[in-house]
């Protein structure tokens, strides 16, 4: 399965590349930067595993990198419309979480955001975590939920489990999807699993 890492270089710098030496040839690393970005560490170009690196210089401006990366995600969705793919944003910027939620909600496309490329990223698959799914199913037994709800809630938990504000991010996504009353009931049942 093809994997795309979209690196907000202005935000994470060279630290965003931690673990890139383990990536395979099915992976593309897209570096997005402006004139305001720190200097690029050239070692990245020699120690990135088998991944293909593509560099995108974008104009400087307010939220310029965010807008270009968001636009590029739309391009990837169109390019891969008939096949599965992994898309991982490398940034500390939580504003991307709104874009991630949009694609999840509109097209059931799973996008992740991390602060760096993880050494286990090569084996990353957008599959449900069976243990978490089982625990969520058990936690939600006494309220009316369907498999689609379990899948959505599990995906949201997997998406934000490593986030600095994971409980808040998960809470917001569940409330957005299910409304205040049902969302709060669901969140109360699962928050101890996080």
C-alpha cells in the first residue's frame, strides 16, 4: 500500500524525519517549506531508507504551508480514489486535525498526524486495533450503538491516542459527530480506556 508523509518542515524541522531510515520504496516523503523555514539538514537526503523524497517550496504567508498541505491532501485523495493509501501529516500543528476530521467524515478516508516519522511507520496499516475495538464494544454494550459507530469511535481513538491533548481531541470529535447528549454519553463510557 502506498504511503505519503507530508512534512510541515517549518513546524517540525529535521526532528520530523526521525524514523525515516526505516521506510520502504512504497513511501513518498513530501517536504513542504517556505523561505521562513529553518535550513534543511542535508543528511535527510542520504538517510531516508528507500522512500522517495519530493520537495515543495511554497510562497511565504499566513498559514501558507497549512493551505498547501491541505490542498495536496485533496490531490492525493483524487489520485488514489480507486485504491487504499496511507496519508500521514508530520506536524505539531493541531489545526490539521480539522482537515483530518473532514476527510474521515466526508469520504471515510483516514489520515493521521504525528510530530515525527515513527520507526514503526513502515508497518503502519489503517486497520482497527482489535484490543481497543473489543474494549470499546464492551464499554458501549449498554447504550445503543452499531458497528459503524464502534468503527468511527475506534478510528478517532487511534487517530488521537498519541496526541498531547488526546482526551480533549477525542471528546471534540465524538461530540461533533454525535451531538452533545449522545456524544457525552459515549465519551463518558470510553474515557477510562484512553
